[in-house]
C-alpha cells in the first residue's frame, strides 16, 4: 500500500487529512503493519482540547497497546464509531474507513511541522 500524497504525516505515524478547518486523523499503513491485528480502539471524548503531541486515542493489537497522538492541536469534534465496532478497519483500510478521530484545528500553521508523503516514506525507510 502506498503512502497517499494528499495527507500530512507525523513522525509518530499518524496521518492527517485537512478539509477546511477539520483534520481527520488515523494511523499510517506502516503503523498498522507494525501493530499487526488491531483488536480494540479507545476513542477520545468529543469536546476534548488537545495540543500537538498529546496522547489522544489508544489502539490495541494482539502485540501491544499504542497511544495515538494528536499531530496538531485542536478540539476533538468527531470520532469513528465504526472502528470501535470493527477495529480491524484500522488494518484493512487505514487511510479510509479506518480513521480514528477528527479535530477542529486551532492553529493551521502547525501543519508545517508535519511531513509530506515523500518525507514520511524516507522516515520509515521506503
């Protein structure tokens, strides 16, 4: 699976898709491959305010539990109930139906601290 060029990436392996001032966040294909089979997703509370780098959600796999960090600051304005019902979506469609939460972006300038697809691919050694 390729690294979609229209997304921003954090070195901690979250991706971000920006639409107006709403950021949709999930974990990269590389991250889900490292985790293997995801069995549980703990979603953040809607209305919670987070800063860039804050642990915001948790993904548990058969191997480990991993924090999912906010790539940029904002207020949680949406969560994906589908990944609670079927955590394997994080594995099977990490850039689509496997998204985890949405943020109303506080400071769009923070996007400049994230990687583009090419830089992220280099970061993970591809």
